[in-house]
C-alpha cells in the first residue's frame, strides 16, 4: 500500500500557486499581458474565483501525481528535485510549446509560461523534499 501525505500534497499545490501569483502578478504581469495580447479589460474579465479555484485544483492534481510517483518509487530528495524540475522543463514546457506553435503564440509568451511551469514544479519538488 502506497502512503501519501495530504499535507505535503496541499503544501506543494500552495507553493505552485504562490509561484504563479509572484510570476504573473509581480514579475511578469505586463510582459505576459502584452505577449498574450490581452487588454486590461480582458484581464479583469471572467470569474476570478473560478479561474483561481480551477488553477488550484489542477495544481492539486499535479501534486497528487507527483506524490504518487515519489511514494511508489521511494525517491530520494535529489531524485524528487530532479523529477519535479525535469517534469516542468521536459514535459510540461514542451507540451505548451507544441500548442503555442500551432496557435502562433509569440516566443515571449512561451518563455514566460514555460518559466512559470519550471519554477512552479521546482517549488513543488522543494516542498516534497521537506516532507520526505
């Protein structure tokens, strides 16, 4: 039987969410908005509680998958960091890159979003090492 910590999963999702808040709210808010072609009105539109809620739910799902991977493999702290960061850099970022190619999205948007995934996954890995 595989044992996973709910608190580690929750904390990892919170870490990813916090990275996103800093990344898109403080560091790259305007560059991201320009690269995404979104006006101030478009950014303020939509249901922010729904957007943030679903974002957190997806981040919980990612954390759950990582926690399961770490639990079934008995990964060391080094392996946890390699898997988490590697997944962000070599699975998630290329996946959005493929979509952006077909959607004709600008390189700047890819770099900003890809950086978020890599740093967010690294943050998740760091949290899982704290609980390991």
